[in-house]
């Protein structure tokens, strides 16, 4: 049964990465069918960059490929792709993607509006509920019209409880009430939504700091996780968004969304390279179950299959 679940999850992720794989893996095979000379290496580095792996990682992988090809001049295409698979897997597994512990586990969700923040909270709620956890969600995005209503609809649909407030209420007050309820009613997990604004970074930082202080009046370690919802389709712009949020509040991980809608799945590597922050969950479809903890090996195998 567990094997069946893992197989289904792998197939779903492989399907979601179809666009990236067609762009990336197919062109890799073409390049590695040639003799690895400087011209091929230049094309390889350009391919890495176009796949949104980022400048630094693209250069690093190109140099490592050059070294490998020099030591193995007769290496076939599959061997070179296998080498890259291992390098990319090593890159992702160097960061710990496991979740923190807490009772309750308080997870602060941040991100720009439009990146899939509300649906990611719903998917997280469903994931934890499937794990047998008692889940509470809280509508801390009080500045976007309709945000509370959207979250309430998801909470009702999933059968989880919610703490919400009126439009333009103080989000720190929502956070305070939510943690108070999570503690007193013995919830296992609290998921707190926040406003997705970047136009005023100073205001954002002050708001998030206030939310944290409110939470810590009940749970000193809260939030144990601060997860950024990041849209894979925006590529390098997403890396810049992540940097801005990371400056405002220490991020512990990334929820990477919309992997099924982009040929730039390489963003997963770029963000970890730029910020040294692990991806903890991925979203690869519109259904509430199109969501999974991030597994580096599965991700890379789906991106660069050898069969």
C-alpha cells in the first residue's frame, strides 16, 4: 500500500514536470550525444541558466561536468545524465527538508498574493488531517478583500476549524487569538495566513515581527516554521521575492507551487542555492491532493529519468 502511494506520487510529480523535462532533459540528451568540448560546455551552461538554475549553480554544474568528462572521455549520454542527477540530488539533500516539532506546531505562511497561498494552506490542512492531526487555520490576511471568505470556504470543505476576523483587523490580534485557541483546545497544527504585500518592505517587516511577538505570548517557540509560498512559473523573479521575505522574517522553508504550469522547474535549485533554504512541500496541480512533502531524489528522478 505504501509502495503504491509512493509510485502514484512519483508518477504525479513526473507528469507535473513534463514541461521542464521536455525543455531540459531532451536538450541535455542532445548535447551529451556530442563530444564534450568547450562549445558544448558553453551550450550546457546556457541551458542550465535558461532552465532557471541560476548563474552560480549553472557555472558550478558546468565546471563539474567538464571535470567528469575529462576523467571519463568515453562516457555515454546516460552516464553523463546520471552524473548530473547525482549532483543535483546532492545539492538538494544538503538542506534538511523535515518539519520542525511543536505542540502545537505553528506554521506561518507568507508569500505574494497570486502565488497560491490560500490554496497551499488548504492543501497543507488536508495533508496534516490525513496524517491524523487536529488542524486549525487562521486568517491573518486581513488586508485583502475576500481573503477571510476564501479561507473559510476551504475550512468548511475540509472539515477543519478556523479563526478569522473582519476586513482590516489587526493581523497580530488574529495570531494571538489563534495560538490561544490552538493551545487551549489542544490542536496539533496551526496554519496562519498573512498579507501578501511586498511594496513596502519596512511595513511588512514590522507587521511580521508584531505577529511573531503576539504568537510568542502563548508559545515561546512560535512559529516553529515560516514557509514561503513561491510560484515556480515566475522563475528568477521568485528568487528575488524570496530574498525580500527572508530579509523581513527568517524563512525555514519553501512551498513551491504551480510546477505543472512551467518549463522552469529549475527554480527549485536556484532558490535553494540563493538562500540556503530547503523546499519542504511542492504543489503540482489544482486538486487539493496535488501536494506532497518535497523529496529531492524523487524530484530529480522525475526531472531527469534514465529510462
